[in-house]
């Protein structure tokens, strides 16, 4: 069986543009913690007077909640996606807002964990909607691009507000912003057709020789991005960049970086997956090292942009590859547990790495992780991995 056959034999038709936009809204809510991480870390440091080690550890609890939700509930959520999408959206809004009134860092951490649990349910809905779809790579490219723009717009708006106000009311700002897209995000549950109503394709045995390399690439790439991104605000301050300039720079990086998802939208992108992935991984390795040794705001901006661009170029191919092997979204949902666990570790240890290894050591360690993903990409997407 060739790699293109799962798509050709897909039991579910391609999604309409309206459906893709609904799913993009749900994905924006489900994964906002990654893009908004520098803002969250900076706000927690100012609000509670803690260092980057403690702030990144607490912020990472949201990612842990997503991982737990994706690990435990995917098949249950996939059975009743319409109802649970609305429940998850409401729970996300309430849990987000509650963080503004929590009296301690530990209490805020608890609300971030609960928020992640609800966001994970939305991620499962998106995964179930994309399983066994025609042109999954292009669909994921659109969803990741549009959701990135939504979250980046929130990042721009939040950084434009007074820092003291943001430190106290950041999570209310999040809740208010996501309330604006709550209706289409929750309505995305209708696109995740329950497995019982889907004409399933012939059963396929998951090939561990393909799955394990895909997971390895996801672990390495996500851990690099999460660790580097969590430290973006901290590194900016260490470089002497004015706080009022760091925010707009990170917001612009987030917006422009999502353009990397267009790498999956070209009509020849499917056959060029491996060269694209290798180029992106090398770019990420060099850029993340450069990020920790640059001087001045221009280098800070360009290095951050290249890391973000490389990440978004890789992601659609990984998620589409899993969607092609997935009957109902549970494989992708449970696979993402591995990557969110890596993102949790990367975020939680980012501050410690910077403090113990220094800027150069931190950059070298993260760059090595990006390079280490290259042989796994060959195994998953090269000629040997492409078969089956």
C-alpha cells in the first residue's frame, strides 16, 4: 500500500471552506497556550514576583491538561462531538476567566490545568473532523494558518494594553476574546461525525515503523519551540529591549510565522514533504541557536521569526500523516499526548535550562534537538516510510 492510498480510499469527503473556518476557530481556542505562552509567562512573573523557572512551570500546566484530555477522552468525545464541543467551549471560557481572581500562583496553576482539560476536548473534536479526509495536508495547512492569525491578533491586542492591567486581567482578556469566536468554535463539533455514522475504510494495522518516527519528530520539534518560545519574553528583557517593543515584535513574529503553514498548501507539497521537512528542521536548528546569542532587537525578531516559520512548515505534514492513518480521530488525539508532553517538558524546563546552561548552552541544546529530528523525518516520510 502506498502512502497516497489512505487518502485515495478515504471514506469522508473533503471539508468545505466554512467547515475549515469553524475548525480553525476551535483549533485556535484549543492551542492558544503555545502562541500566547510568552505573554502568560511574563504576566505571571510580574503579578506574583516569581522568576522564569516558576512562571514557565505554572504556564506549562495548561499543556499538561490538554495532554491528559487527549489521552483519556478521545473515543468518548468522538461519539458525541456536537454536545461536548459546546460544553468544552463554555468550560474553557469560565476556566480562563477564573485565573484572574486566583490569590496565589498555585491557584492560577490549577485553573490553567482545568483550562487545558477543556481545550483538549476541542482538540479531539478537530482531530475527529480531519480523520480520513481527502487532502488532509491542505486542510491542516488552512486550519493552522487561520487559527494562528486568530491567536496572533489576541497577542497583538494584549501587548497593546498597559502591562499592569494585563498582569492582573490577562485571563479575562483571553476569555473575552475567545467568546467572540465561541459560536463557530463550538459548532465545529458538527464536522466530527460520530464513527458509527461513517463508512469506515478497510481496517489497517498501524505500522509502528511509521508511527514511532512521526512521534519522534513531533516530540523534538514541539519541545524546541515550546522551550524557546516560553523564554522569548525573558530573553528580550535580557537583551535590553524595551517591554513596549518586545510585545509588538512577538506579536508580529506570531503572525508572520504562521505563513510557514502554506508549505503544505502547494499542489506538489505532498511529493516534496521530505525536502521541506529537512529544510525546516535545519532552519529551526540554526535559528534557535542564533536566537540565544543575538544582540539587538532586529536579530531577536528575525531569529524568532525563523524558528516560528520552520515550526509551522513542519506541523501540517505531521498531523496530516497521522490523519491519513486515523479512522475516527483517536490516533491523532492520543498521538498529540506525546507531543504535548514534550511541550510541557520543554516549557517547564526552559527557565532551568537558561539559568544552568546559559544562553549559548541553551541554544546549542535546542538546536541539537532540531537536527536530531532529521533522520526520523526520513524514516517517516522517505521512500521506506512512505510505503504502507
